[in-house]
């Protein structure tokens, strides 16, 4: 299954389809579900490979620990639920029984960030990347579109150890063609520029590209990086870019602490201090509403990204 | 059989002595719940499980999960006695750069099949192993030793429901029912009774025994092995601190190491079956 550039597809749909392809190729793949298979799209895998599919009911801690037990027997366990539940309800199982023993458990939750929009705060996972990034040995990914999802899912299956791969409930535009290669830990330079570096991930990558387009009408040249892996972070691509632009704006559908903005700021603080503006939630929960309206209300729209870039460029003069 | 039982009794004595010596050497650890499980662990490793200390990662081996991971001195002792690592290494319990962590680490200690220590997780992990045995059509069995205190955890009952759903008959859960937990008796902290009825209500096959009687333990293992399409739990009535008069049924010995003098007294009592 491949997806056409310009189409809009939720990455959870791509996950469900790619998981079936993966299951066909790799018999070690087993899938665990917690009663939301119609939403996470693992029902497709369940129909195709019922013997390798386990629905444990509404019990995410149990789901995660059973998946760990399966991985202890040499399987590659895929765990599906929502980001809030994977990262918080089952957090200790992830930390102590998946990450500590460094097991091949691939946690692939849907409903990352505010993509579950109208479901409201209980179902919006805006802290998960930070929680996962803090756990030693965890690899943390968020693909920007359906083609990236498929490639990164296959890469995650080959990756040694635990992976957290965050998906969206709502549609995001396809920005990659099916030939684009993805390597875990290697960001993708999507657009070259010289005035400011925008680093984004997941559903915010297309917003970052829109912001760069808008900025170009004001003669501002923005570089755009898709940091689909926030851990391990690709320091090289950041350094190469900021040595040229000398300022960064991070954009994520997440709290600005501990996620992408946190990771980039920490890296730059230690290696190449430059002004950084972080776009994301600032110490606030969101609310129910339409996705685009929520981005607007909480300061994460294309308009806010462009304003952040202008601000960031101004800051360059104030430092050094 | 009588001779075999005598061998198991002697082995359990050795096990108890090793537990006390290693906890004393570490100056910390959990002797009470390790001593209460001595017969259960001895019966598992010397009379029930198919394991090969020379090949601890054998994919076909039976699995054991010490869900009540804080009582790991009982597990480390039996593993050393079986030859997974040298007996002298027991003296390194809880010491830096050692392989014997304060709670079991599957990647550090040969023979430890699952990391454990955060209570309430072992039954779920065991279900994962048992499901994979069925998927791969392998005959290995999975054994999970639960503490009674950890039955307070909600996750245990999530797992109990799932084991019945998946008809997991290749897993055996054993409750080391010594009726004490860190802060006091089960009844004071969080009453568990009617415990057998709880498991029955979750559609488990329940066998209640004296957890210090080898004939009963081995008999229960046999019955569990014959049960199909249903998970089995053995509720093993035990005494916390069993074998050492001043530790028996004393909540204070949940997580306290004996000093040298207390160790000498305890070793003497165990040797002489007092």
C-alpha cells in the first residue's frame, strides 16, 4: 500500500495496513490490542492473523506486560492503544518491563497530540513524547504522513529494542512519495533555507512547510527539518542547519517541555547555543474542538509558527 | 518417594541457610517472604521444572517468574545451588558491579527468566510467555510465584481475567499465602478473603495446600498439569519467616537483615529443625 502526495490520511490508517504487510513478511510479529481495534486499525491484522492477535480488553497495563512476556520469548510485540494510555496508564510497565530489559516491544499508539481533537483532554496525549523520551533506551518516533508511517513501522520492527511510534487520529496530508527512505535517528531536510531552521515532527511537519512558504513571500528563507525521531536525536542535521541559520523554531503537537522542543534545546545548549523558540502547548491542557481551531487557539497554527520564526530571527541580533 | 521427600527437605534447609547468609552479607533484603517460599521453590526447581543450568536461554525451557521480586534471595539461592552461577556469588547480593540486583534482572542474572520487583506484574508477563508457547506449539510451562500482598494490585485481576479468557492451562500461578505484608497482616492492610472464591469467580481452577508440605505441593503440581483449558492457581498456606523461630509470623522481618549473632542462631535452628 502506498499513498499519493496531497491526499489526506490519518497515520493510524497507514499503521493498520502496514501492520498487515509486516505480519505477512515477519512471522515473529504479534499484536496486542485493548478493545479499540476499530479505532487503532489493528482489526485488519486481527482478521488476517487471528492466531497472532490478542485482544486483552480494556486493560492497558495488562496489555503492555503480556506484550513484554511475549517479547521475552523472542517475539516482536506490537502494542496498540491511545497515546495517553500507552504513556501514562501503562507507563511503569513500559519503563520497568519493556525498557529496562530492552525488549522488542513496539508501542504504536494512535491519538497522538490533539489529533483526537473533539474527544477532549482525556484522550489527547500531549505529554507522551516527554515521558517516553525520559526512559533510558527508548526510541521515540512520530511519522509525518502515511508513507513515512509505513517505512518507519518496518524500520521499528528491525530495530533492536523498544520503540514508541506515535500516530494521529485525524488526517494529515501526504508530503512524502513512496520512494523516500527513512532511517531511525536521521532527520529529513525537507526544505533548504538560510534565515531560520524550523524543526517539526508528526502532524506539525506540514504546518511547518506551510509556514516556510508563507515566510518566503516576505523574503524570509526558512529551512525545514522533519525530526521524525526525537530519540535518538539527529544532532548532525541540527548542527549543519544552525551553523547556517543560527536560530531554531521547534514545532510539535505536544507540551513544549521534554518533547521535541526540549530535546533540541538541550542539544543546542550543550553543543551550539543559539536562540530557540518552541511552538507547542505551554503548561496548559487543550479542550474539545476542531483540530485546526485548537491549533489556532493554543498558539500552534501556521500563523503562530511564522510569528515564532520572525521573533527567533530578531533574537539572533540580541545574542552574541 | 520417602527418600525423594527427604532429599527435598534437606535441599530446602540448604536453601534457607543460603538465603539468610546472603541477606546478612548484604545487610539488607527481604528474608521473611523468601523463607516462606523455600519449599515451593525447592519443589519447583528439584521436582517439577525442566530447566538446564548449562543452557539458561534454552527456548524450550520451563519459565519461572518471581512476581514477588523482593524475595529474590530465595531465587538466587536455588539458582546458585542448581549451578547457574557459583555459590560464593550469593555474597554479592545488592553490591555494586554485581549480578545479583536488589530485585531480579533478567539480563544480569543467569537463570532469571523475567525482570521483577514492581509488584503485580508477573502474572501478566507469564501470560505472555504461556500464550507464545501455545502459538509456537511448544510444551514448556510457565510458573508464577505471587505474594499475597501483591494481590492488592489491580493488574493481578486484569491478568486473572485474561488467563481465563485465553484458557491458559500451561501456566501455573502459586500464591505464597503467608498473610503478612510490609505494613502488617493482610487483614489489617487489605483483606483478601475469601481468596479461593475470588480466583474461582475469575474462572480459575483453585487448589489449596499447606505450602510447606512437599507431598501436597507436588500433588498440586500434578493436578495442575492435568487441568486443561483452564488456568490453575495453588493457594499455598505458608508462614512468613518459616524455619527461624524469631522471624516466624513477624512482620518486622519482611525487609530486615539479621546481624551476625542472629544469623548464627537462625542457622542453628534450621540445621536442628527447631
